[in-house]
């Protein structure tokens, strides 16, 4: 049997599938969703890098760091990396660059022993104020083809997917090995 033939045979011709898709049974569906999420994120990142570099001289990752610090500072390097979904090594380089440019500062943590806590510097605070309208304009363009209800639904779905992805990255699903599709 060819890949996908089992899925095709299970459906009656002309009858749409109802209910939730089965990721194991419908590998093509699963691959398509993953591909669309990755492609969307990659296009968003590439266009964001060009946009923010032209306007502010910073990368989209640096925008993410500054934004999370504006909302939640002080944070450790690990916490920033977790919030941004970037590995600690890359985050360390990014934060070091922001420190050198005096957009963020590092102080010894009173709560976390020898770790450093990172927060916005004055220039970082000023830059964040300028980033808000530019970021709002980008989001408006990205979401302009969706209704407000669709935007709310998308937000809820992405929050759940992000939670699932974080759980998978932390190994919480390590005991559940994926079944092979035949």
C-alpha cells in the first residue's frame, strides 16, 4: 500500500471528513500544518529583520528580548530564552550585544545566586516606546485578512500549540513514542 493510500481508502469518495483530524492517520495534514507554521514564522522573521533593521537598527530577536523585558524585567538569561523560544547560547550573544549598545543592563541576582538579572536600560526603554507603533503596524498588516473573531480563535489556538511545543521541548512527552504510520 502506498503512503496515504490507507487514509484515502478509509474515506468515501465525495464525503468530507468530519471531526478532529487524527495526526497519526492523516500524516499529510500534520505535515501541512507544521510546514505552514514554520513557513509563516520564517517569513515573519525575515521580513521583521529587514523592517526593524531599517527603522531601528535591531533584529527581530532583539525586539522580542526588549519587549519581554519591558513587560517582565528583571529576568535571567534562561527566562528570556524560554520566553523568546531561542536557545541559551544564541540568547547570550544577543543580550551581550544589547548590553554593549546600552539598551539593557545586567545586575547580580539577589534571588538566583550567581546568575545575572537583565532589565532595560534608559535607552532600551525609549526604544521600546518607539517600537510599539511600528510593531502594531506590522501586526495589522499580517492579520488584515482575518476577522476579529478569527484573530481571537487564532490567538487561542496558537497559545495551545505553544504550550504543547514547550511541553514537548521539556521532554514531558518523552515517554510517549510516536507510532509509525504504515
